[in-house]
C-alpha cells in the first residue's frame, strides 16, 4: 500500500490524487489556500471569474480522462449566432475575417514546423511577414506571451492549429472551472483521499513519495533547487462586468499585437447577474512594459468592440500574471527539455511548466499522470487513451 503526499490542490494535484487513489494508494493533499483549484479556482460570485480567460480544449487526453469519470459535467455551448460574432483587430480596424495570408499557415499540406527555428522566421517563409505576425498574435489566446513569433515554430504551430480547429476544441463547463474542481474534489474524498486546506508546506516532507503540484517558482523555493526554471508569460488580466447591450461581439482577438478579450456570458449567462455581461481579457506585456501599457491596449480594443463600455461598467478587476501562464518553449527546445517530473529521492513534479506534452492545463494533467505512474512503478500510461 503506497502512501503518497501531494502538495498543491489545483488541477495537477487533484489529478495525481485521484489517479493514485484509484490504484489503491493512500493519499494526502496539502493546499495552502482555503479552497481547492489553484488557477482553475472560480470566484464565488456574483461574477464567477477564473484567473484569466479559461476554456477546455477537447482534443487532449485530460478531456477523455475527465469524461470517463463524469467529472466535466454539463457544458455551456456557444450559440451559433454568438460564434459568428468573433471579431479580429487587424490594421487598426475590427474585421470579421482573418487576413488571407494567415490561412496559408493552416493548410494541411503546410506540414510540421521545425523545433529549432523561431515561428516568425518559419511562418514568414510561408505566409509572408503580415501573415506571420497575425498568426503569432492570434496564438496569444493559448500562450499569454508578448512575442509568440520568437518562440519555437513547432510549439506555436501546435497552439495555432488547436485554437483554430474546426469544429472548435474550446469548451466551457457550466458554472466555470470551479464546478469541475468541485466534482474532482468530491471524487477524491469519496475514494478516501485526505484533503487538508489552509495547510501550507514550507519544508519538503520526509515521508516519500511526494508530488509537488505547485507553480514552478513555488517548487523551486520548496525544493531549494535553482535549476527549476523555465520561461513563461507575463500578462495583464482584466475582468469587467458591463450592462448588457445587443450587438456586443463574442470575442475580439488582436492581430496587430497579442491580446484577447472574451464575453463569457455569451455561452454561460449564469456567470453574471441578469442584465449584465462578464468580459475577461488577457494582454501580454514585455519585460519593459507595465500594467498600464497592457490596460491601455485593452481599453483600445474595448473601444473598438464594445460600444459605450465605460458607461456600462458595473464591476472591474485587474491583475498581472507573471510566470503563472504555463511554459513557453524557445527555439531549439521542446517540452522534453523542461524540468523533469522525476526529481529523484522520491520527489516528483507536476504542473504546467514541467516536462510533459500538451496545451495549457493539459501539461498539468499529463505531468500528474506521469508522476503517479513513476511512483507506482508502472509503465507510463498511454496519455492519448487516458
């Protein structure tokens, strides 16, 4: 009978706990916050926000894993009329269709992009400078990075294809991601997992094995290991509640500079009080930029897409997410080069910046599954069928 300690009660920690408990292990989860969820935590209301725009991508193995356990729950489908209200900011104006050059990068015959070349260079050779710039900016919805064109071409291409897939891969759990976390927590409890909230761990426990399912900076401090580092994004997060007005777009993607703002009540009206709309946006900022710079870009996009938004605001929240938006791979590197899951001496990492494949939260899921497979001494699970 394995006894496993999990530090962190977010998506990675709960995935590890459930997987281990299903295999018969005794599991204890320590969560520093008073509630579970990490970055997948949903505010209690009346505005049910996540930490930045959130969506489940249905093409990943975590979708299958959650489905089989009935943990996703009811979804909030985007009405076709709303889906048609995606607007693109290009050349200073809002448009309904992307530039033709961008579409060249989505053709099946384009083939896989190289790992050791930056996306801007590779994409320019196929779609020209304008198409490459627009495509790189569009991937901000799945990158939260101020300069996607500087990253590995293979890394950015995968996210571009996932974000533009038809039918769309993005799905929205009704009630926000917190509803999924609640179902995962209930399953863990029912399987005998001991969950301790407001339980901050400042020293690595002597009892092993232990899964450290925290952010990478927190893991670095806990393990006192300065090698636990990997590039991430820095982005301004803006949440707004505005009074409803017919004609507001579903989402606006900035193709001139990375940025995205989405009306989440378009698919799930329960996220805000009646008569109000919930907008969530993210605007990546570079090393020399400030929160004010990101907010200025957000205001410009809102001016273009959401007429009279300033007079309609009923609630506002803003923040900067620094190093909390998932791993990004520079040219010449892939997920295999990130900090390894197995740290030796019975210590394992799980989270969205470690050596596991996937897009956004899929990395957390895949790393958690890998960690438990290593602990139990079993072959790594087939993540495509998990």
